[in-house]
């Protein structure tokens, strides 16, 4: 091994020393020609020797590389633009065409051999390092994992999304939020909806009045959104307005001072009560999952005439009578009616040409009926034992 290293060192010294003997100045043309011939013969010999030496040395260094960094250093040393193999190729210009092909072909073959060897060694070292990493970083799958509970959509939000999807399928669109503020004026919330000045709903016992300005309230229904829609858009209209509403109620199992409503409005020519019944019967059928019997009872609302309360057959007793339905066999789900003549006039719609219907439903009540929940306060207690059931 020592003798071989000395031989390699000697060849390098001779080769690099020889490159400094390039033809320079001569006394006669004959001397120059003779020197060139000797120079080229020596060059061809030493180039071939050097190429074989590069192949031998590089092969040993590739095989002795212990990691990817050492292997990359070998590649740079022999195959880079400034590497030893490229320095040989730079001197091919001094050879004849035939010798250029011979030496050049040998240089290319050696370059290809070294690239193949480096590629194979690279894969070998990569597998070794990967296996070490997998051993050092292995995971004990028998250890208990960190439990991260996943949140769910609130049951009221689920109900709102479901109702909105049903009415969108019936051709209704959701009103933009700018038409549906929760802080409202008494004028929009009551007066434009045909409430008389002395209506009990205006009393402070029923409505939350704010100190922001005179007659500014927390809305008691989402009907104000319908007024803004009719003031800004002309018929035909087919919209729904979901949102929170506030009423001065004593909190109990059946009532809360904050709850959610979804109201709907349809205005066009030749709209009749039959259209209202058709839309609401289809909603009940889709929402409760079957063709459940409905009942329309005459009622009164200042903003509709005629007005009706809509009942569905009791889900608990199938109409036989129970505690849930107070023995009637029916459960009230929403109020509805034909838009009042005065309301259409108030918003600038000619009631002689257009007619329409409106309806409103409590989201909490519909959710309680569908899932047999007996206390409205459960929706607002943030008890995960209750919420995780949905």
C-alpha cells in the first residue's frame, strides 16, 4: 500500500511538472517541431496514466466514505468544474484529433463510472443513515396518546343551517347582514310593522330599551330585516332572515330573554294563502322527516291579515295527547299570515298590485321539538355532556 502511494505521488509530480514544459521560444523551427512532438507524446502518455490514477484513487475514496458529506466531498474533488477530471479534459486541445477521441472517450468513461459508483454509494449511505434515524426516533405505540377533544357545531347552529338549507331549496335567499341589525329603532321594529302606538309589546316589561338614544331597542323579532329588504328591493321578493332576538322574559324551562328566530317573506303578484300553506307544509315535511299532519289556527299579528298559528301533530304521542302537548295532540311551531295592507304601503309597495306572506319560527322551539329537549336553558349552559349528544 505504501509503495502504491509513493508511485501515485511520483506520477502526480511528473505530470504537473510536465505541464509546465509547454513549447515556448526556440532558436529554429526544427527545434520547435521536435520539442512539440516530444511534448505531445509525453502528454498523451501521462494523461492516460493520470486518468487511470484518478479512477483508482476516486474508487478507493468512494468506497471509504462513511457518510453523505464525505461522499459529496469526493464528488466535488473529482467531478466538479474545478475537479481533477476536468483539468485533464482542458489539455485535450494539445492532442491530435485521433488522440482527442481516444483520451476524451477514456475520460468520459471514467466520469460515467465514478458517477455510477457515487450514486450507488449514495443510496447505500442514505439507507444506513435512515435506519439509524428510525431506530433513534422510533415511537412506542403502546404509550397512551394525548387526547384532544374535537369541537362540534352547536345544536342551534345546526338547526339554523338545516332550516336555511331547506328554504334555499324552496327558492328563498338569506338576507344580507346589513339589513338585519340586532340593535334596532322602535320605528322599524314596531311602527313600520303596523303596531299601534299603545301596543303592549312596546312596554319596557316586554322590550329592552337602550340608553344609546331615545327609542333605540334590542330587536324583539327579525321582522325589521324584512322592512329593510322591502325598502331597498322591489318585488318579486323571496327571502329569509335568521338571527338573535331579545325579549324581557323571566327565564324558565320554556322561555329565555335571548333566543333565535328565522322569519321568511315572499312578495309578488297573485300570492295567496294557498301558497303560504304549500311552502310551510313542505318545510314541515322535510324538517321533521315525514309527512307530519299540520294545523292552521286563526290568530292575530299586527303585521299580517289574515294570521295563523301553525301546529304539527305531537311528536311524543302521535296526536293521542300527552303532557308535552298538554293533552291536545298538537304542538305549535310557528306563526304566519298574509302581509298586512298597511305594511306594504309603509314600504312603498302597491298593495293593489302585490301581495305576500310572512312567517316566523323560534329556532330553540323547533330544536326542542325535534330532539325532545325539555329545557331551553340547556342550550346556553355550555354543558359539554349535553352538547356532545348532537
